[in-house]
């Protein structure tokens, strides 16, 4: 088995791809959970589970926000790691 050596830019791009996939699923999860909570808020309240679901929605939303911040930071890093165009002095 050969060991693949990647540049810093390749590692950043790989991580960005994974985080963007996580963002996609996180957003879908928040939307689905919100829909369910809105549909069954009354019943969940009667069963004393509404507050538990609300905590999950808040945590999932916080995760999504932090994930978005990290994606933006890594995109900036990827831009900084881009090699200069051919023929330019740096």
C-alpha cells in the first residue's frame, strides 16, 4: 500500500469537501426536526418532550453556525494557499 503525500492545499480542499457535505446534512436535519417539532409541538408538550426537542434543535442550529464559520475560514485559507499564477513574481 503506497502512502499518498498531499499538499496543504489538497488537505484543506479535502476537509472543505467533507465539511460542506456535513453542512448539507446538518441543514436538512434542522429543517426536518423543525418541521416535526412544529407539527407535534402540542402533543410533545403534553408528553413533556417539547423542551427536549427544542434543545436538540438549538444545538443542531449552533453546530450548523460553527460549521459555516469553519467552512468560510478554510475557503479563505485555500485561497491563500493557491500557488501564484505562472509568470508572476511573488
